């Protein structure tokens, strides 16, 4: 009898195929949408997913100003950042940040779900978020992604 030899295929920069996807944020729950986007940016939707290689796709999010939160998060969720100065902690409620800069909500949500290293920073650069329904990436012919 002959032995069967199976080898695991690992992705590398030469073998990765990158696609462009566009996601409509209208009436999408923020956390669920961000989790799915983070999985696509990592490449977990592909059969040849390799953890140490950036094999993810590009994602464009439109209508970021029309996302929704569940429960009381719109009134109670606090986004904060630190300026680096003493007493420089700035806080803002989700409803105020959604009015002022709606892109930040999705960007911060997805960034928190990516790896905290140089590979995660490289994946994060493939995310493009826009408040309206227009985006400048029509030349890439993005496919509509439904959740």
C-alpha cells in the first residue's frame, strides 16, 4: 500500500487574492457589523486563511451615520480618549459622537477586534468608512456584502 501525503497550504503575499466589498451600514447593529467586518479584514472567510499572513479583503462601509445600537447604548455608551496631558481625558456619549463623527464609531469598533501588532495595523488600513452613501472606490468594482 502506498502512503497518502497531505500538505497544508499556507498563504503568502504571492498567493493571496484580495477582493473589495462594500457594506451598507443602514439599520445595522454596530457590534455585530464590526465583528463581521473584522473577520473579512483578517481573511477568516477564505479557505486558505493563515494567521500570520495578511490575507484579508478590502472593506468599504457606507451610511455609517445610520447604524444602530441595541438597548440603552445610544444614551449610556461612552467613548473616551486621553490627550496625553494631565486631566486630558475626554469623554463623549455615543449619540453625540454619531452626530459629530459617525465614521469613528465603526473604525474604533473594528480596530479593537483586530490583532494588536503590526499585522493588525496593516489589516486596519484596508478599511474605508464613509458617513454618506457615496464612496470614491468605484474603480475597484466592489461587491455588495450582505449580512
